[in-house]
């Protein structure tokens, strides 16, 4: 099979690897497309220290079942069925204890992050049957590669949203920020602002129904204040000091800020804006299994807004150049998919 291997930091190569075979309780998925996540790009550049030479990355994927291992009958799966997979894998013996909060299990591993597990920048990947999510036959199959980032966004929104919230700010209009816009709308938030410096990303977020702000041209706080006051919640999809500061300053007293972007391992923030005005900062990482299932159901409905998230598709042989361009900030507004079915 063709596999996209991180040959060295800053270099991906297409290599021929043996196709794996599913074992007990496992499913072999023939990959159609895998999205390039920001964390993959940071792994490619060596910035996050969470990807390693020799690794096959990839976790935002869609494909069709190629083979079923023994013991998978209870899951009702079938060969050639379109599927995606939840990359957060919890040991079977921990499933009941961590039900509803699978991401908190200290013994979990994440497909695409754990270097000992070959992941889905390849023509085939092995996944536990319990992590496979079936998709509708009539859905544009490439949409399945968007389910994972939308699950990230949906979980982040659910971490901070409360009944009665009507207005929200998203700081950062990249692929995760775009998914957060959709998740906020899905969760009933009526007015969504996006702060983003890149004009192409601002235009994309506008097409998703958000009101956009260029923080280089105007104060984010002044803009939301002029439009009706401070927002109820804010989600920082960048994760650096200036963006977290904007998120805090733009929320109401007692408001909530979710830190979902991981742009920097350390940030500083105005502590008095948290303590004296009783704002809360919460973190969000991956998702619970139900968040993933709910994201899949949303994407399956296939609204036109889903397709807006995909900027372009590349072949595996073009992936190294695509990673390098994304790392240089080439202006791609949305998601880049690597297609393995062409």
C-alpha cells in the first residue's frame, strides 16, 4: 500500500508498505481521504514534539471497510460500507468507567498521534471496531474527513455553552475556528463573531454565517460592544497570549472562555479579568465519544456549509509540498484533504 511517512522533520515521503490485516475485534479501512490537521503540520515542522520520523500520521479520515476481523459481528458493519473512525482509543476494560468522558482516560491513545500505531495517511488503516462510525451511502464521502475536527469544535462549545447564551466570539478563523462556528450554530447560538487577520478566512467564515472582525484593523472588544455588548462565551481557536486576552476582554462578567487552540505551550493572561470579574477559562482537547457521534450525524445531513470547509484536495505524491506550504502560511483558508482513492 502507499503510505505517507514522516521520513524526517520537514520531509514526507510516499513509501510502499505491506497492507495490514485486521485482528480480533479490528476493522481494516481502505482510506478515501485524510485531512491535514494543524497538529500534523506542527508535527511535520517539529514544533509540537508529538510526531516522530518514521511515523505514519493522520486522524481526520474517511474510507470504506476493506475487511472485518473476527468478533466484529456485534457492531453491524459490512465490507465496502463508508465509515469514519474516532481516533481516541480507550482500553476495553476502561470503557464503562470512562463512558461520556473517554478523553480523560490516562491510558487512551490517539490514532495519528501515538507513533507505535500506523495511522491514516495511508491507503489502509487498522481501527478497533468499537471506534468505527458508519456513514450514509448518499453523503459526499469526502465530508467524512471533516467529522473529526467538527467533533473537536462541538466538544469545545459544549464545555462552555450554558442555557440562555445567545452571542459568542471565536478567536481564529482557521479550520478549527470554522468548525467552531458551525458547532455554535448547531448548539443554538444566534450571533457568532469571528476574529481573524486573514481576509480569505474571514470571507469563508462569513459564508458560514458569522460576523467577522479584523483584529489588525479594529478592537475586537469595541466591535462586539458596539453591536450589542460583550459576548456570553468566547472560544480561542489559536491559543497564544494575544488571542486569549481578546477572548477574555470580549466576554461578559462571569463569562466563559474555552481554550481549544494550542498555538503555544505557555500563555499569559490578565489575571484580574478572571478573578475580579469572575470569568472562567476552561480547556478542551479532543471529545467524548458522543460528541463524535453527534458530529457525524450533523455532517451526514450534508448541508452546503459542510463543503465550504474544504479548500482543496491533493494526491499523496503532492502531500509533502502541501504540508510545506501550509507550514509557511500559504493562505489556504480551509481544510486540505489528501486523497488516496485516485
